[in-house]
């Protein structure tokens, strides 16, 4: 008996009193129990507890399973491997192609834009009027939209002719082809661009450059900036485009080359063209800033 068991002992702290009767609790522990508490015993071993009362003693079995602890070790190891090998969801970074550019150049409904110049000496404003798209041309499934840019005389300048068209530009704006200029006309004549000038690709992000196949025209998208307009609004998200013909000659295409700021739902709201810029007191002026915008007859965001 002594070989199989440790000492059968009565702990004074285990003496309990209930209803005037004393109960003495004896605990019978095999030697293997001490080994198990050191982690050397196999899962599933049973402790035997001998519970004794004055009426007699009866063993009670308390089973302790090691599988739960084993499972926790496996789970912890699995998680550690996943972290070390970089298999977490946080490592996945989808490539960002940019935003859809056509939304910045809407041509739904019938639109009119009125601009004023930051050149205080200029005696006229600029009114851009979109022609009725019902009569617009469609080329290979691409809808074309023509906009006339005309004088709006605001001073006593006798050289200003009210409503005189300074330039006409034909645009297209589609989700799959981006934004293009198809032709241009001013006092010097008419130019049809083949292929059309790519003002913006279908999607772009900051720093992207749209190129026109077979030509030196480029359009770069800079930072999103606060819109410079003459309206009582705060538009912080104007897209800034710089359009360049690539020939380093300011006398060619002056009515197109320059900078454009566009915003969704309004189209171009600020224009800074080579043809209109002058220097006054060492400051370059001649930038056109939106002062009024109207859209009628089906301004539903679809064109």
C-alpha cells in the first residue's frame, strides 16, 4: 500500500463542522499526481480524492483533460506562423487606378457658365454656352458637345462686341474614353484634331499624365485644390489639369494650352489660358473664374 500511495494524511485545515458533527476530509494522492503537476503526465489522468465522513469513506474521481491545453498550444502556434509569414488581411493592398474623370466634365442638360477675369482692367466677362446636344454630332458612338466662349461686355470699351464668340471647342466626356477635345475654332481658323486631344484618361490619379496618340499633346493631373471661383461656396476638391501641346511655342494653340480646374456636377470652373494671360505689376493675370452657372432641361447626371 505504501509503495503505491503517498502518506494518507489528515490536514487539520480540512476539519469541518456541520450540525454539531465533525467531518474530516482525507485526500489520497498517487505519486503520479505530483509528476502531472510538473507537466510530465499524459492527458486524461484521474486524480482520486478519498472523501471521508464519520459514516465512512468513499472515493471521488476528478478527471482533468490535457487536450484543451494541447489545442491552445496548436492554435497559438498557427497564429504565430500566420503573422510571421504575412498571411494577414492587412497585407493586401489593392492597386488604385484613380477616379473616373468623365464625372468632372458633365454635359447633361443645357448649361451656361459665366466667368470673370482676375484682370481688373479687362472690360468684359466670358460666357460659355453649350449648344443643344440634340443636334450634336455622334462619331463612332462618341457624343460630341460644342461650347461657344463669347464676350460679355461690362465696361465702356468700344472695342468690346457683346456676344462675339472668341473661341469654340467641341468636347466629349465618356466613362470608357475619358475627356477629349475634338476640334477648336477661333478668329485664326478651324482645327480638327485627329486623333482628339486627350484631356483626361478614363481614370486618373494625382501625378498621372494623359497622352494623345501620335502627337505631343499631354495633360497632367496635379493636386486636388480649393476651387478659385467668384461664388459664395467652399469647394475644396477641384481637379487641376495642365494641358500642353509640347512644342514649347506659346504662339501655337494659345486658346487651348493652359490650366483647367474642374469639379463634379459643374465641369470646368477656372481657366488660365496662354492667350489670355498678361503681366500687371509683375503679376500674371487673366485667369477666368466662375461667377455663375445654370443648367436646365434634364440635368440628371446622365449624358
